[in-house]
C-alpha cells in the first residue's frame, strides 16, 4: 500500500490552468486509487482491532481475568492473520512485504509499520496458541509470558500506525486530517477491542472491556467530528455518497455501542449488542474514511483547494 498519488507538483500545475479548482482538460489531478476496499479498509480495521485487543488482553491478564483475556487473544490472532492476508493480497506477492524488511527507514510509516507487524504478529499468534493448548508445561511455559508481553506492548503501535500511514499521502481527504487521523484510529480500535471483549466474555468479567469500549467510542466520535470540522472544502468527501452513508452509520452504531457499554453491567444481551455495535461502528469508520479518500481524488477542486490552503498556512 503506497497511496502517494501524483504529488503536489501536478496539483500546482493544474491550479495555473486558469481557475482555482480546474485541471487539464477536466481530467483528475490525482490518479484514482485502484485498491480494493475489502483489502485496504479491511486491513485498516482488522489491524486496529488486533492491536487494541492484544493491549487490553495484556492488561486484564495481569489482573487474572483470563475469561476476558482469552477471547481477546483469540480475536487478535484471527484479526491480524486476516489483516496480513488482505495486505499481501493488495501487494500482489508476499515477497513484497518481506522486501520492506530489508531496510530500516524511520521516515517511512509503511516501513516502520512492517517492522512493527513482524514483531507483533508472531507474538499475537503465539499468545493465542498458548491460551488454547495451555502453557503450564512444555516450551509454551516460557514463551507465553514473553509473547503476551510483546503483543501487549506492540499492540498500541499496530492500532495507531495506520492512521499515520494513510495521512502521509497526497490523498486530500486523508492528508488534511493528519493531525487527528491517528487519534481517530486509536479511539476506533479501542472501541472495537472493547466490543470484542463484551461479546466474548461473561458480563461479570467484561467490566474492563465495557470501560475501554465506551472510552474508545467517545474518543472516536469526538476526534472524527473535530478532524472533519478542521478541514476545508475536502470535508465534503466525507459527507456525500458512500463515504457519507458509512460515516453516518459509524456514528449511529458507535453512539448505541457507547450507551450500551455504559448501561449493560449485568445484562449479557445488552453487552453483546453494544459490543457488536462498537465493532460495526469501527468497521464503518474505516470503510468511510477509505471511500472519502477515493472520492477526494476524483474531484480536482478538492486537490487544488486543499494544497492552496496548505500553502497559505505555510504547511
């Protein structure tokens, strides 16, 4: 995934055609992304869910809540596996992911993210395996605590780095949200992880999941609204079409999930419904952001006016 677009040069040239939002012969300034939504938006959602779930599982494990940690660990292993499948499918060949590990480039979110994933994914899978077969004896006895610690410590980075990754592009609807996009992603991931815990654990054990789910959902709602409010014309990409419908669905589902998380307490049914809503709201958020990015490359007005606004602010 390298959504860098055409860069600022072509947009600047287009701005000189004669109108502030025109382009050469009415053609798009940036090439429309060709990624499959299921690959990239799915990768963004599943990676966030996995990372936040491992972080939450690591914390509750220290408090002896294995009936909550177990479903979170299994969910994290499944989510990161599917996320990597989606990423490799988008790249075309598994070797391309391996090639990104040949160098260390701190200025590249994709390179840094690849290294984070190379540590996190094996740790998450080993943690889930230890939970399934037991780790009281055999080699897992020594490996399990290390794997759980590695997954818990790198999980937050997995949940956050994709927000930096999509912002570090020429796609207007993503780049213009670079200040708050990582916060949106982290809040969304925390909400989804809390929702997973609420779905998988008994109500008596799910208290930490409910608190994390409610807090993550609130952060997602506030940060997403604030991010779009700070944008200029490009916020329209989030308001219409498929992106607009997905963002509205995300807000509605997340509100229901937050209210349910705060009121469920002993009700298993309410807890499960609220958890499902938090996870669905997080997924809709990622898919909405993806489709807004695609829509923003199709209208030269978004590209040119966004870059003109950045120049005027000296950014």
